[in-house]
């Protein structure tokens, strides 16, 4: 999968309206010989940051999906379950309404992502305890509220300038990715993925009943809080830089599960790698298929929704090996 990911990244940097060969891309990336200035600009300023961003965001969202599916012991769970995607989306929409400054937009999306997570967790607590069912229901409530608030933002936005920008952002795009964005996103998402990788064996235990997990010596409450914070960070950062990208966290872990099984020792890294491959391919298609770029969530939903329907029919919403 590492080899496939590397080849996918190189292929993505070759494809576009200004076509390049494998050898040209490799020479430019590794500074072998002399290269045309135009070709170097295309690779380093446009395609390299965009493909790296797609890889990291895809890997992060797939990581979120596999961790939340383990925590809730349900293969039909995705990053939307805690309402973080909706609250981050609202933050981005609010930032776009109030300002054209990307720092404000990204900061607003990041802040509201954590606000949504905090509200979900606070609502799920009862008598000092939190259960998965209350987390799910609280996430649904928080997500519905922020989705309604986002609709209100779109309703009052200027239809000539602000509304198209908000709508396009919420459908997800990597078109504005730069090396500066890559340097901000890669360390944060990479650190969160690494932190979750360190507890991958505990994800197997979380898939069991809570009393069984406790009997095996796992502090379920602390592990849940850790997973929620790390996954919220990944989702909030992804939305703040790239908009809302749906179905990656739902579909990719199932592709990985079909290949390596349900043991998170193998499933976790496989999902992370396949998430990067999946979104790089989707983004390459999105910017190359038509003259105008297709928003990412359109393509990911066209792939993910049928998979979701098939899984729902086969599993009935329950966990299946």
C-alpha cells in the first residue's frame, strides 16, 4: 500500500491540463538535471502541495472513521457522528460571511469544531457517566443544530458574493492548497494519527462490551476522551482548510477491512494508507474530469453512498467481521 500510495502521488502530479511525464516529475522533485521553469512551478507550487494535502486529509478522515467505528462498535459510523463536521462547517460559513481573510475562516472552523465536540460530550454526560448511545444521540442533536445554523447563514448571505463561496467551501475543495497550508496541516494531522496509532490495540478492546473492556484493564472513559479529542482535531483541521469532505471515513475502513481483516494492528495503518490513496485519486478526477473543478464531496458521496447502502443492507447497522 505504501508503494501504491507513492505511485498514486506521482501519477496525480503528472495529470492535469499541463501534462507531465513520470520522468519529468521525478527530475523536478529530486532536482535531477535542469528543468523548465514552467514545469517546476506547476509541480512545486500547484500539484505537490495539493496532492500532499489530499493524502493527509484522506488519511486523517479514514483514521477518524476507523477509530469511531471501533469506539461505537458499529461499522456504519463516520466522522459526522459527533456533530464535529457540522459545527466546523458552520464555523467556516460564519467566517466566510464576516470576512474574506482565510486565517479568520480557518480559525473559526477550528474553534467551532471543538465547540461542537464539547457540546456533544457535555450533553452525553449523566451522573458523571457517558455511554456510547448518549454520545450518538447528542452528536445527532448538535449536528442538527449546527446544520440549521449553517442554513441560516446561507439564507442571509449575499447571493452574489458570499453565498457561492460558502456553498463551494462546504462541498469541499483542495484548489487553494499551498505549501504554507501543507506546513500547517501535515504536523497536526500527522501527530493526531500517530497518537491514535499508539493506542490501536485498545481499539480492539473498545469494540467489546464496556464491562469486558474494563475487565481487560482498559480505562474506557479515558480512551474515549482521547479518541474524541484526537478525531475532533483531525476533522476540524480538515474542514478549516478543505471544507466538508464526506464518506471518506465511512467507506475507506471497509475497503481496508476486506483486505486485512478487523484486527486494528493491521486495519489502522491500512485504513490510513488507503484513505490517502482514495482522496488523491478523487481529487485528481475532480480537477481533471471537466473544465471546471468538481467539488470533492460530490464525487466522494457518489462513491460512498452506494457502499453505505450495501453495508446497511448486509449488516443491518451492526458490527460484522
